[in-house]
């Protein structure tokens, strides 16, 4: 059974939500809140560990009572309709959180720098149309493994790469459509060497593909589509030995397709060069390899 105090906190939280599809109807029927839709409890202590309300079609406001859930580690409110509501400040005060997903939930305004106090955070997804003044607060999230800020306006953050380079455990980085217009100066050393997913699509760099990308030996997925990339793909040794997906479509890569693309990786299963400007005249190319 869940703790009575935490059950009352959840009911207080629900009072500020609108639930037009009755997705949270079990919160009124079941006596044990550990059996409620989207609630995850510790099997031994009964403490609430997670709230997974993804796509529950809820809207309303986020009650600050959430901070009473001292054992909550997982919070997913993505895909709901909190349209035109500022980022809930209570979330930035819940230092025990390890997983936050507020993507496509309708929050507006500025992402608070207080998120940098959540030192236990492993995954942060804020895909939205919000903005940030800077990303210095990421320095407090040294354990971060997954970061998705797609759609967030980063036009005021010229040093985005230098800041993210201080996240050594990063496995997934998604900055699609963030209004980035340039790659910062060359980095002498790349610290996020465990990076497996990199999505920079939909930005307007207007430059060559930086060579540091091709040194990421753990990279499995790379999306640089619609980035206004120009000129040839850098020559030299590629270290993309784990790469399975590469999308450089809708750029102006005025060069030939480098042989090193195929000589350095045996794992490539998807390659998109649609309207990429390669001299081979390709429109689209998909490479599929199936093991016997």
C-alpha cells in the first residue's frame, strides 16, 4: 500500500488538473495509490517513485505540492496541454529527481537556471518552444546521460558546445530546431566520447561539417539534415565505427561522396543524402545491410 500522506499529495495535485478523457479515473476508484494509472511505487516501502502521465491529455496547472513527494525520481508530463503556462518552478526544487520529461507539454517562457541544482538528474527532455538565457546551469548536471532541448531557442547561447562538452557521461544529445547559426570554435578535446545519438537537424549553421563530429567513435545515430551545411565533407580518418544511421539530407555539400564513409564503418544501415548537393547526383540513397 502507498503511504497515506503521499496519496493525499497526489489527490491535491490532481485537483489542479483537468482530465477530459478520464485517464486518471483510477485515482478516484482504487484505494491504494500504487495501483493508480501512471503511479509507480517502491515495492517494499510504498513510497511514490514515479509519475508517468505521458499523453494523458491533462491540462490545468502544476500544484507545488509535488515537492512533498520526497522520494519521487521519475516525472513524465510530456504530451499534455499546459499551454501558455510558465515552466513550473516547483520542479526545479525537487533535487532528488533523476528523470524529467516535459517535452511537448505546452510550457512557455524561460527555462529556469535553478534546474542546475538537480545534481542527480540523468535524463532531461524539454522539447518545446521555450527559451534560455544561457546554459551554464548544465554544469551542475554532471551525471546527465540524455539531453533533449529540441525546439528551445538557443540563439542567446553562442557557447553551447563548450558547455555541453563538460557532460562526460552524455549518451544522447538532441538540439533539433534550436535556431543555432554557427558551430563554436574548435575544441581541443571532446569529453562526451560516449555519445551515441546526436541530432542537430533543422538549424542554420551555414558552415562546413566540423571535424570533431567524425571523432565520436561511439556514435550510432547522426542527423545533420536541413542544417544549411556547405562545402565538402572533411577528409581524413573517420572514427565512426559504430554508426548505423547518417542523415545529411537538404544541405549543400558540394563535394563527392567520400570513400572513407564506407571504409570506416561496417554497421551502416541507413544513409540519407536527399537533395544534399553531392556531385554523384543522388536524390536519395538508403543502404540496407541484413545479416544472414
